[in-house]
């Protein structure tokens, strides 16, 4: 089953609109999609929302977080702030 575009026929009904352009990419006029560039190539686009973190920095973050969590637990139980149920 395909989705066809229809238009009014002037008598209150609809008639199918023939598909004129098979390649939908030629309808895109924005330079972002490469229509304005030579040979239809796509432009180089950076992603301003994505700045990847280096592996070293991310591993260091998780190690510091783990050490801080462990230190908090040890300090809490060592000082008597928390205690084992017994």
C-alpha cells in the first residue's frame, strides 16, 4: 500500500496527483542539505551540542566519584554517624 497525494477534482471529489519528481532530494533547496553545493555533496557540519569528553577525563571523573563515595561511607561509619543495624 502506498500513500498517494490527492487534489480536488472540482466536482467535490479527489483525484490522485501524479508523482512528477521521483528523487525527493532535488526538492531540498537548503544549502545545509547540499542542494546548493557542487555535485550534491553534503557540507561539513559540526554539532554544537556534542563536545565529547576525553577518555582520560571521564575515567578520572568516575575514579574520583568512587573514591569520594567510599570515603564518605568510611567516614560515616567510622565516626558513628551511621551504624550497623544489630
